[in-house]
C-alpha cells in the first residue's frame, strides 16, 4: 500500500476528498492526490506560491483582453 505524504500545513479539510489549499493552488480546492504531488515536489511553500502568482499576473494581467483562456497569455500581445 502506498504511503501518504505528510499533511501540508496549508491544507484544510473541506468536503469528501476535497480540501482547501491555503496557498491558493487550483482555485483553492484540491484533492489529496494533488496535495501529495505538491508535497513530493516541494512546492507546498509560500515562496513557490508567490512565484506562481507573479507568473500568472504577468501572463494574465487584470484588464487584459482574454480570448480563449490560458492559451491567450498577455505575453502573446507584446
């Protein structure tokens, strides 16, 4: 049987298999499998979350026109 990764201090119980991610990954609602991958990769820390947020803000700034979702990064309109 596979060992579960240690609990993340930022994961809060929610409903069924969903938890709430205090770091805001995946819109804040995460499964235990997603949490385990995050923990195994060492991504469950505020520094990594801040880096992701900075990249997202650069790629999709507020007020920028969005055509198709994630693929229409603002970086494509320079």
